[in-house]
């Protein structure tokens, strides 16, 4: 069944990925253009996708020329562009796709005698509001220098600028636990969202958990109970769209999404990588190859046991510092917390090759043509149907994934972790040399 669009009668949950970057952001793929993003979003099963980078003047022009209004506050690809995208996709992956105006902003400023570097996600319902935000922020930095502009403005003042642009505009702290750039990260100087945004903090009603944490970790901090937790991919290239996503059970409509985040009505939960796959899950010192559990860091006096320098304090350690309750409790505002290993990494394990190889690409094309987009395949399609399609190894992998029978090696200090589904005891011909899974982003 399709998701619910205005005028239809049935609700159906859908996936949204609302933290994306274009080719105009640093360290991003040149293929991060609208046709590639649209093609991969459909293959992943995403219904609403962030545009990324709408403050960048060149990308903003591309968006205005290529997108046309759809449901309230949302856009779709122009018909001629969308036809080209659909021609490259099997019928099973030709679901509806909408775009939502989104940008990540880095704020670099001083408060309380120390430097602050915090990243934020900003959302606007139309191009007029997006243009007003660009004009309001242009005095604080060069918007053309990077799709994720670095601006000399306080977080509180950025929030004020976003809110002043029009009805429905909102801001979400990005990858909140990342050591250097997250509002709750070990280097941020803040111990709470309210502390960062001051008198306007009540206008912040959602928090992006990031790739190195998951909802269960965030539920340990009671001050976050008032916030809806969201997960997004922070994709720097189209193939990693949907590795994290937020699940909605409401109309496909910008204002319905915003209302779901603010009130909880229509907010279903999140899809996350296992947080061990993120680059900052544990403490560590990459230069020395040292990875530390929080207890090990404390036992070593907060020093690298090899060189004696301070390691990077990871997300798990930081959560433990701020936690005021034990693991295992879900607050009333908590949604469903689903876990995945991306399908390219599963296929790479089975085939014994890297997840970005042409061999895996061909396998994914066959799988999604037969069984539909990636997220529904991993989370919803009956395993017997996967097995019946002639994919016994994939069916076994999905069974293990849904039972959380995974192997985890945690990331630290900017080094990616890995999560795998098979080990040396799996001796099937196609499983003899499993490749470690990995990710990108924070």
C-alpha cells in the first residue's frame, strides 16, 4: 500500500530522510544531484527526502528550476526529469517521492568565554521562506563557500532567524552527540538543549541522534523526554541514503510531519544503523590505534595508555555522563526503534566483496526488482517471500538482522565501526570470505 497523501483515506507508514547533502557540500559526491538522489531514494523506499543545502545560491537555483510544488510544503521533481529517473528503475521501486527544503548550518561562535561549534538542521516550507533565511544569514558568512555553511552566529540567534522566516519553519539539533559538532557532544560545552538555545529552547521539539547513538541510548537522559528523536542519513553520496531514517504514520505533508514531531501524533519512530558502526561510538585515539570503553578511559585517568594524550571521548561515554536512569526504559514520547544493516553491506558479506563494488550493485538491482525497495525489504517483507525468490542467503541474513544476531566492532575517534551478520562458522560457499560492513558519516 502507498503512504497516505492528502485526499486519500488510508494511513500507511512511510520513511523520511531529512538530512542530506548536495554536490555543493564539501567532501560530498559529485553524483549528489537531484536525479541521482531521487533514483536512490526510491530504491531505498524513502517517500520524503531532504533537499540539502538550500542556502547555497547555486544549489538553490537548481532546486527552483527542477522542483515543482506538490502537497503542502513539499515538492516533486519536474515531470521530464522524473520520467528519466523512473525509466532506470524497476516497477517495484517506482514509488512516490517528495522533497522537503532542508539545510545543515554550522555555527562557530563564543559564549561563556569558550568557543562553540554546533551543527543544526533548518527546515522551511517554501522557497520564499528559504530566501528570507538566506538573506538573514548572509551577514554571518559566505553562503556560497559550502553547502553546509559555517556562520559566525550564536545557536540561539540562528534559531530566531529560522523562526522569523515564516509559519512552519523549524530547527533540529544535528547529530546531537558528535564530539565536536553536536549540541550534547563532549566538546560542545553544553550539557542540555535548553542551555544551548536559551529563551527560545521551547521552540526545539526534535533532536537528531546521529549515527553513533540510537534512541535507546538517548532514552537514558530524562531531559530529552520532551523531544521527538529523529534519525537521518547525513548522506554525502546517494547510495547511503536511508541508512538512518524517521518513520511517520501521517499524511505526506510538510506541516503534518512538523506536527508529528511537535505533538507525537503520526510519529512512529526511527530506523537506525547499530550505533557501533558510527565513527565516534567509543572513546579512542586513532593515531595510536587505541579504542576504549568508557570504564577503560576512566581507569586510565582520561589518558591514552600508549602516548599519554587525551583520547576523543565518544558518544557512549558522553551519554553515560549525562544519563540519569538505567538502560531499558522507554519514555512516553519514545517511538519504535528499528535497527538495520544496509543491504549493500549484507550483499557484500554474502558475496565476499566490498559493498560498493559492481558485483554488489548487480545483486541489489536483482533483489530490489524482485522484492521491492531496501527498507521495506529489510524490515517488512516476509522472510519466506525472500527465500521463495531464490535468495536463501539474503533470507538468512534478514532473519538474523530482525533477531539482532549481529557482530559489532565499535567505531572510535573518526574511525568507522562495523556490524556484520556472518562469521567464520558460516561455511557456505558464498560466505567463506565475508567483508566487514562499514558506514560513512557521524
